[in-house]
C-alpha cells in the first residue's frame, strides 16, 4: 500500500503540501537537493539521498516551479520548516524508514545553524542515530548528517571520522567534500584541504563550489585568486541565497583588506538579494564600525541578534559598546555571551575557541590558556595557534607565546592568510620580548592591512606603534637571532604537519575570465541606512505552514 501511495504521488507532481499531507518523494528529493546546496554555502552539509528511480523534475506544478525558481542552494527557511514538519509526520507512521530519519536529522542540523539554536542538535543526533540503527549497512545519508552535526558542534575529529566513512562508501558523492574541507582546515591538515578541493572540483562545478574554492584561496592569502573566483561565483549564482553568499564572501574579503566602504557595499548588495542573510547583516555592522558609523553599526548588530543570536555576534557588539565608552552595555553583552556559550555546551557544542579569545581580552587570561591548550590538542589550526599564543602573552608567558604566534602566521604551515589580527598579536608578543624592530614591523603591517581590524585592538595597536617610536639611527635592531624569536613552532597533537598547497597553475587571472563580472561597487552614501536594506525583486519565498508544529516522532524502539 505504501509503495502504491508513493507511486501515485510521483505521478502527480503538481500536488501541493497542504496541512496534514506529506511531501511527495519527488518534491522531498528536490527540497533536499536545494537545502544540500545551501548547507555547502553556510559551512554545513545536508544529506542528498541517492534516489536513482526518481523521474526528472517537472516543468510545471506549484512545488516544481518553486524549486526551479529557487535552484540549488535556495531552500528557504519556510521550506526547511515544511520539510521538517512533513518528515516528522511521515515518521510517526513509518518509524523504520532509515532514509527519512537521516533527512530529518540533517534538516535539524541546518535548522540549528540557520537560527543559531543549538537545541536542535540533540534532536538531530537522535534522528541520525536512529537512521543508522534502522539501516546499518551503507547508510551514507546518516554518515553525512552525523559529520555535519559534529562540525556544527565543533567536534572536528568526529566530523572527520563520519565524513571519511561516507567518502569510503560513496566517493563520487560531491556533497561530503565541502564538509571535509572545513573539517581538515580546523584540524590543521591543510594538505588534506587541498586534496579535498581538487576532488570536489572534478566532481562538480558551479557557484556553490566556487565559493568554497574562493574561501580556501582567501585563507591561503591568495587575494587576487580569491577575488576572481568569488566574482565568477557571484555571476554564476542564479538563486538569491546563492548570490547573497557570494556577495557576502566578497564583502569579507574586502573588509579583511581594510576596504570598509567596498565591504559595506557588498554586504548591502547581499542583503538586497536576500534580506534574511544574517551573516551579511553582521558583516554590515562590522563594516560600519570600521567606518566610524557606530550608531548604525549598533542597529545592525541588534537587528541580527534578534534573528540569529550567535555568540560571536554577541561578542562583536560587546566590543563595539566598549570602544565607544558604553561599559555597562558591554558588560551586559559579555554576560549574555557566557549564557549563550553555556546553552551551547548543554547541547553538545564546544565553544572553547571563542570563549578562550573572550577570556584573554576581557576576562581571565590564565583560564583562557587552560581552555585553549585543550583546544589545541583537539583542533590544532592556525586559529587556535593565534588564540593560544595571544592568551599566553596576556598571561605573561611571551616566550612560549612566540612559538604559537609564529605558527599562526607561517605560510608554510597554514598561516598564509593575511590577517591583521594575527599579525598584530605577533607584534605585541615581540614587543613583550623587547624585539622592537620585529614588533614595529608587524604592528605596522597589521595597521596597513586593515587600520580598523578591531574596535578595541586597532586603537591599542596605534598606541603601541607610537610607543615604539622610530628605529634608532646607526645600527641594526635586535629583531632576529634571539632564542625567543627563532623558537620552533609547536608540534600539533595527533595532527599531520603539512605545507600549504601549491598555488593553482591553472587559475586564470581576473582579466582573462570569460565571465562578465559586475562593475566594482561604489562607495556607499554617508547617510544612515536601515539595518536591513529593501530587498531587490526576487522570487518570493514559500510561506510557512499555518498548521501547529507537529511533535517529534518516537524512535522505533520507544
């Protein structure tokens, strides 16, 4: 009966998802495909089930038209909500359907990421483990979902285990590779990042893959390659959410270069394409802060925090308040940050890197060192190296800090990205070691990269540079050759040592690209802009279902 029911639904693809009615397998497959692409753009991954028996998408029909308009990566939050509701409803009557449990669990992961609500992660874990239990052999969908969940919880070793198991079972399924790329980067295995990207580009092309490729180039410090790749992605993107993701990444690249006005323009364009792209709203707040438009920046941050209260956004707003003298408001944000991190911890999320950075700058540096030493053992990335080195400096251990600061800025070991923050941190460690020449060079370089890289630390960098003064005439400075300055970088725990991958020889210069790129953005007007600019005409997102949210289904052994 169930088979006949599914066959009838496949033969009638125009059927709508009315309250109380589940999605047809075809529509479910199309929704899953769309959400899978969007998860690639947001750093996670939703399962794309293998359904070779499904027919090609129809040219007409309400859901078919919606999916064709949305295209890959365009599943809206209401569509995702509908998929969750329909999956929950279906599983109450069919609790042994392992594929549907995998779909539901992966949708929970994405819902948690989209809304910054880690309470969805225990639900996701239960659904995905139930999927493995009901379908233990060859369940690539559940393995991918578990890898995505582990990444969302910052458990990168578990993500590696699940992701590599999925690749072993289905090496040609492209959706696993973006997930593994991020995982390997966080584990400090940058050769594996390069191999993963090479495999991915052989399996798939398109805007979503170009965004990932551009991010890798940006992390390596290859800015021209990153800009060219991301510009290509922006032109190729067809759906509003894809366009927003590409423009947002271009904005991040511009802000990192110290081009705050251009970054703001990119973030505004991203929000025009997709008004719900909260990462671009947070980026807008960051760019406005750099431009000194602090009232608008506060408005942008407060707007994004009502929709997506990510701990990192809470910290950024707190530092903005601190920089403009609103001490009580800053303390309020820092208290909220601790509460958000604790809520994440209860739901299995490890925010040690973020809270370690916070403690180093605004709390207890010694506690930060303890947290970040443990984080280094779990995830020896350049981000962890920088944070641990800075915490050691803040706690007075500059000699040990120097090794980590060198590791974070060593292009041969993953630190090739041009980061004003990392460079400033290294300069301050050198200043603490009385290596004035090296300190002057690195602090000055940080301010040249981005003179407003932090509302709190950029002013401190300017004061430090002024205190160092000009080099003394007649004689070389003590900048090299000391034991502290030549200390070897620390060995990562249980992580392979690798050099940065070779710059791709086939990467074409921007001038040779066959893709026509949009004109460079102009500087935004100085007048105040709303926190979320009016959206450009785009396909209207699907409306959320009006029925009450169904209760989570029970596992088959309940």
